[in-house]
């Protein structure tokens, strides 16, 4: 496991409702696509910098695009794979579309982070791939300066040309994090294969054999490059696929459960709620017209 990533905090009940609690001591600088059309070119809804302090907390149930949170000072907590994780300076968290997003300041600790939220129609190539990291190292200062530079141009200097350069730089930082050159290309091939057929009977032993690695070596590589274990990465891809099927088809929950590798629909439903925030039937009602 990456020594720079803290162990999971004890599981807590996440409020299953859209919420934003800033608190009186939190400061933020936000630039939206309505303020800067150059952001919309990249499908970015908004970008910003936040100095958060308790009781700061955000829960997003309707996350239609990817969300990157990059910490440059202090530490805070993000919900990853159904558990609270600590994100500290020099580490970033990437949330893919369709997954519950929640993060909050820790008691007695200030937290500085930058964020980029994708939601608008943009480039055809998705920002998040099957082998994108969830938690990984990322220098926080470059993105912070770019977000503040964009904010200055939009609300101060009023230079559309310079603002477009800042927007391009911000998007490049996100893509660099979300689509890194893998240290071991065997991981890229493995997760591309798993993503195409998430319903197969994948086990740690089978996945390790696909990479010609020992199970322990595969665990170490995944924790280092993706910020999660191979089994959690498999569940992550299955839940993403299930969310797509629930939103786009009328297939029964039992059918979708089988398609993404769950013979027991009850186990699938519980896992989906833990990772996405809703029961499958609730999620479908939210997503379908």
C-alpha cells in the first residue's frame, strides 16, 4: 500500500441526501462555465479552490461527470468505496460519474483543496478510464495556482484569451492524473479486459494469472497505482456498469445483477447502495425520465 495514503477511517453512516454545508470559516473561489465559456469546451462545469474548516461537508447524489479533488494543505475525508478515507497534502481523489460523492473537513483540522467538476458535454474521449486511479499522489499547488489564475482572469483582468489558456491547463492536469502512463502496462491490459466483461467469474487468482503476477504483487501494484485493491477495483467497475444499465435499460434488477457478476440480487443491491448511495430501484427512478 502507498505509505502516503492513510488507512480507512471507521465506517460511518453517510447522509443519503444532497447537501452543502460550508460553515462560517470556509472560504472558496469558484469559476463556472457560465462565467468562463472556455471551461465548457472541456466539459467542465466548474473549478475552484477551497480552504475548508468544520463543519464543512458536501454530498452529491447526482454526479453526472467526473470530479477531481486535489489536496494542497491540511487534510480532510472523502468517501471511497463505501468507506471514509483521509486525503492529505500531495494526494488527489478522483470520483467517476454515477458514483456517490461525499467529502468533509475533519474536526479541528483546516483543509485546502482544489476541485474540478465535469458535467457539461465536452470532448468525446471520457476523462476517466478503467485504469484511472482513485487515490494517488498529485502535487496540489499547480492546480491551485491554475484555478486561482483562471478566477483572476475571469473576474479581474477580463482576458478571454488568457482564461482559455488557464482552462486548457486545468483540463490537462486532470487528464494527466486520470490517464497516467501506467508503471506496469499489464495493469492497463487487465482492467481493460475486466471492464469489457465485468460479469465474468473474476477472482484474485484469475486476475493475477492474467498479468503473470503473484496475487501479492498484483495487490501492491493496484494499491500503488490505483489507490485500491484489485478486488475493490473489480467491484468499482461492476458498480459503474450496473449504474449505466439501470439508467439506460428497463432490465430487471436480477438480470443486471447477473450481468455484472452477482448471482444473488440481494448482495448486489446492498453492494450497490454502499458504493453508489441508492438502492438499484431508487437509482433507476432518479436517473430515468
